[in-house]
């Protein structure tokens, strides 16, 4: 059951970060690289789960909850990873 939840959360994170559009937001190289690493990690987790090489054990439930919180924050901030790290109200990504 936790494996399926992890699969759904990783797909959600990957798709939301992949479909992020800057719309005038400032480009930040470090945040862009971090988003790439997060997408690669969540994509690899999806591939490993579908291939049967990754099974999430019952004792890993705290990590699944953490992944769920990160997925919810990514969705709320519309894929803006900088806003996920700083909070949705702290930085909107547009120059003044």
C-alpha cells in the first residue's frame, strides 16, 4: 500500500515540476538544478517501483508522510521550487 502511495506522490511531484512555467519569474541556476535533481529522483523512484525493484516497507511510513508534505507544497506553489523552500508568500519570483 505504501508503495502505491509513494508511486502516486512521486508522479505528482515529477509532473508538477516538469510543467512549471516561469511566467516572468527570475531564473535561478541553483534552484533549476535542484528541480532537475528532484525530478530525476522522483522519476527514478517511479521507474524502480514499476520495475518491481523498489518496495516501500511499512516502517518507512514517516518518509511517505514527508514525501506527501513535499508533494502538497509543490502543488500549492504551482511547481515553483523556490517558493516551496521559502514558503508561498515569501517569494513570488517576479522582479519589481
